[in-house]
C-alpha cells in the first residue's frame, strides 16, 4: 500500500512537470520501478531521483524517463532500438508502447539482471544484446525510433545510429561534453538529412565505445 501511494504521488508529479502523453503515463504506471532498483533503495523507488545500480551506472529519475519517452513519440507499430539497457526500467516502459524493442548493454552483469526482470514481467517483445551500443544493431535496422540513455560527447550522434534510423524516424539522445551542460536532443531523419531539436538540460553518464575490459574491472 505504501509503494502504491508513492506511485500515485509520482504520477501526479509527472503530470505537473509536463508529461501529458497518457500512453507514457500509463506505461510508467504499469511498470513496477521497485523491481529495477537494488533492495537497499526499494523505499525510494517512487521518488523522482536517480539511483545507483552498480558498475558506475544509475537508473534515471522517473521524470527523465517519462520526458525522453514522450519525446520519442513511440507507437505500437514501431521497432525501437535502445542503447544502454542499464537496469532495464526504461526498456520496460518502451516495451509497453512499441511493437518490438531491441536493447543493447555493454555491461554483461547488468544485462543479465535486466533480462531476468523482462522475463518476470513477461515482456516478450524485448530482444537483448551484450555489445557496443555505439555500433547499433545493423542486422535489425532500420529502426523507426532510437533512444540513447547515455550522453554523447560530440556535436553529432554516432554515425552508425543515424545510419540505422529509418526515414521519418526519431532519435533521442543526451549530448554534451560536460555533465553540467548536457541537453536532450531529438533528431528526425528526412530524405534530406537530420533535423535537430534541443529539448532540455539533463545529466547522464557518458556514452563510450567498445566493451569494458574484463581484466581491468568495471569502470
């Protein structure tokens, strides 16, 4: 009952903060965030804050998840690529909204745990991969929507991702070298190229290429 009351309070806050898409709000309502946080933080699952999930990664605050999902403009016919599975929470929300979700994570341990959560929630439209998210998933391209959950430190998104975006497709990605000056940016692909919209400031862990060096340990 306590978690349910906190969930309702969070949904009300999201509405007040500009989340107006009823499908997005419904997806967040149906995904139990407490399943995606470490046991020690379960009582904070419905606070609007980011929480650590290990390996230097975090589960994003619910408002960021909701706003980025809303910016992506997902519908039930879309094939979606998520770069950065993390805890699996953002992916679970997307899976409630799209036809098929392909999600990539560079940390195998995080991916294994997320896969167990997808299975527990019976999200059968999710396919996972352990790999370099900056390379995308060329075998399954093109994607109507691509969401990146780590910050790109260059002035342009990774070329592999834009190459895998369908014409008319949307890519939402945090961008900025300095964590204090990152913005969520939405790119829409047209026949003539990419149209860019800068949306709002945010803070994300950096998007990095390749896989972690197992011999060196987690970053």
